[in-house]
C-alpha cells in the first residue's frame, strides 16, 4: 500500500490565517489562484492589482508582487502595469461593488481595449467589507443594509450580469461564470482561472472569470445555508457557463 | 543636429521634454487646452517603443499612471483643471504609496466648466495636495516653452529621487503659445533606488507591496512622518527667479505666464524710473519662503499678481509675515491680461 | 488507509466540508480552538477514501489529505 499526500497548501499561498469570516469563499478563490500560479510557474513574474473590499488583503496571502488600486480602478491600474511591463503576468482580483459599480467604466474599457491581462471577479451580491450594503449584483428582493425591505427593481434596478456583458465586447477573449458551491463547480472554477491565465500567458488577450461566492455574515446565514443559496438563488439569475471563448465557439 | 531650434507650443515642449527624460508610458484623455500633449504622444510614443493609452476618463488615466509608476517605469499623464480634479484620488494614492509619477495641468478658467482660456485658479489644488490626507505635490510652474521643456526633464528626476508625484503647472497661454526652444537630451537618466522597491515579479527576491493602506498601530502615523520628512527635504530643491529686485522698493510676486506679462510691465516702468522688481516662484511647492523673507528684511513692499482671486498671495504673506505684508491684484478668468493692464495696480501699490 | 489531517487552529468551524464530504464522516468536534471556533473532526477514519472534497471546499486550507492506494503490483496480483 502506498500513502500519497494528495492535497496541501500551494507553494505561493502564504501559510497564515486569513481575516475572512468563517465560510467566506474568498479563501477558496485565493487558493485556486495559488494552485494555478504554481502549476503554471507564474508566481515569480506575477503582479497582482488588488481592489478595495474584503479581498484587498489578498496581497497578504500570496507570495507575489502587488499594488493596491483605488476602489473600482484596478483594471486601469493593471493596464498601466501591463503597458509598463508587458512581460509580467498581471491580474486583478475584484468584488462586485468594486467592479460593477464604481469601476464599471474601467472594466468595460479594459476589456474593450483587449488588454492582455486577467480579471478575477468575485460576485457575492453585497458590499462585504463595509457591512453588507446593496451591490449592483444584489438580487431582487434581497435584503441588505441599504435595501432593508429587499431590493425593489423599480427603485433600485436589477442585478447586473457581468460575464455576459463583458462577453459582448470585441476586445474580450474569454468570459465565463463559475461558482464555488460544489466540488464539480470548484474544479470548473480552477479550470476557468487556468484558461484565463493561459490566454494571457500566450498573449491572447483579456480573460474574465466571474466567480459566484458566499458572504455568510452579510447574508445573515450559516455558511452551509449560504452555500445552498448559490444554487437556489444565484445560479438561476446568474447562469454558469462560458459566454465567450476566442478559442472555441462559445455559448 | 541634436539641438536644432524648434518653433513649437508649450504643450509640445512639455511632451518633447518628457521623451527626452525617457518617459515610456503616457495616459491621456481629451480636454482643452492640453490636447496637443496626448495627440503628440499618440504618434511619438509608439516610435520610442513606449506605450500610449487614451483612457476612458481622467480617473482611469491617473490610475494607469499609478500602475506604471508602481512598476518603476517613467510615465506621465496630462490634463486641464476639470480633468485634474478627477485625478485627485489617484494622486493621493500615489503620494501615500510613494509612487513616482509626472502630471501636467494646463490650467483653464474655473470653477466648473469655466472656460478654455488661461487661469491660475488651480494653485491651491496643486500646492495643497488636492486630494485627501496630509500630502503635498512637488509643483513646477514654467513660464516659457523652453522652461517647460527643461522642467519636465527635472520633474522625472524629482519624481524618482523622492518617489513622489510631481506636477507641471502651466496654463492655456503657456500651452497654446508657440515659441522657439532648443531641445537637449540629459546625459544620464537617474532612477535612483527604483530597483529596490518597484514591482517586476519576485524572481530571486521576496514579494513587494506598493500600498497606502496602513491599519496596524502606528503604521499610518509613521508613513505620514516619513512623507513629511521628504517634503521638508525639498527646501534644497526650491527654484525661483529674481528680476531687478536689488534696489526695488516694490517687489511684484507672480508665477507662470502672469510673471512674464508683469515682467514686461516692470521693464516699462523701470524705464520711467520706477523702482520695481519681479520675484517669480518656479517651484510653487516647495515655496521659496526663505528668499522672499530675505527681501522682506530689506524693507521691500510686495504686490502679488495672479490670474485668480488670490491664492499664492497667502503663501507670500506667510513668507514675509514677520517683516511685511503683500497687496494683491487678480486678473479674472476669461480675460487675457496684457502688460498695460498691470501698470495701474503696480503704480497704486508703489504709492501706498 | 486514506485520511485527512485537520489544522484545528486554522479551522473556523464553517463546516462546509461536512456538507461536501460524500461519506458524511466529518462533523463538528466538541473542542474549541484559540479563536473560539469549533474545529471539525474526522468521525470515521476507516471510511475516508482521500477524495479531498473536504479540502477543495475549505476556505482556510485547514485540511491536508493523504490517500492510500494499492501499488500497481498489488492491483495486478490482486
């Protein structure tokens, strides 16, 4: 009989506790990024552009160079980094408030210019760090601290589906939406991240990965209930799938 | 011929100065009266192997500048007043993250949409940081196309020497007026300790972080003290011009295009025997306090003339406060001042 | 046999792993770690197949997985 270690911490992920709430799936997304960076040996040429939100501290959890972007501006900062150092591997890691609200112009134009960089977009339908306010991806009827009676689409508009929108832009090479609620979905997420990173590495342009994730604290749910909400409420409104892939006929 | 004379606008002089200084990336957005600058780079930058991006907004352009600077690359972004207001948050981040960058503000009339004519209404914004938090910009105010070329080269050196954003502050006159300049190429381009902090991938070293968020006890205080120490050290970089001040009774304090206009007036009045001189700050920050105070000690009178409703006059009064005060005369935005317009206020101040 | 090791200090007691373990052999323990979280524990080590579903869903990389499989020779010789 042969005993093998089959799962452990990726090398480029820092061995320390994270500040995230119990059950917050940022931690899973971080780890998947670390695994892909290790497998593709990209860590020592990577430059992370971190955004403002719970995930700003990603730079404390990865052994790679990083710069902090003002709220919403990571795609612009990343454009500057990549234009200045085209041989480095550049990616942003952003939440829904950062990317789809204040940073909407930046993500649209970064994609439309076809910048050769990758964007990891974690959509958990609320502003986490600031205490659970309504976000552009908050669902109809979802209660948040700024939609206390539930989001009213007549008053606050509908949730924005980013993966589909980004897929419409000519400059986009790859746009997909994945989730982290099941083992299958987690494996698909890793594949999607690897796909986006490979495209950049092969200078084939802009990759966008939208990851549906939980925010138990601000959803006021247990981690397990929050995880179930992904399939029950998020995926029906935010269908998973690849909406553009220049290397295959996308959906 | 390397330094063959060129007859070009101030905007182009700034652009050529940046290329001479090894600027590799330019991030711009259209706004009058600085458009010649992004237009120039959209052609010329690509020839140098550098890169030009017309961003989706001045906000995006300034954040691209933050990115390039964090990567240790010489980069620049230009705009005019309303656009410069949009860039303030990013500039505060550059200051807080100690990112070197060069910005150009070709000032126009304000507030609001204002006009596209000259003004000096952004003096406060440029010299008081302009964004949130205790920080300052290193601000250079050229008054001729040649000086604009020269100071742009200096701006990049200062930016990397002190790891700070640097502002070239011109106005619509400087930007749009054509003058002969003699271009020159600096022998060396010194990026100082850039390789010890810039981001270019961890190959063979620990990861680096360029940030302005400091949450642990005492960290932000320490960062602020370190920034302040940098600003204090800038007194060694002060630049100014004195013209006919030695025996002058009245010193006109003016900068940029207005200084040039009043200089003509001073020549005219000197010819009529009036003892007037010009003191022209070239670095608006660090402000030339010591030099002004020395003049005040000699019993000089002061009249500050600006193209706004009185902003630099505050700094002049602060500088001379122990010995003198300063009168003020302001041209209003929307007007194009001429030397004759300065005679009356100067003569009035002489008699006061 | 295959098994998992739980870093009880890193575990925040979110229990996502208990839901995704196909054999339901992970459950909250009765102890607390220094942060006051109740770490999860392996209830029946003999059943664990080392599939790592638990580790995949763990947001805190608190689970290390060891899989014991027959060597090739054992497989062929039965």
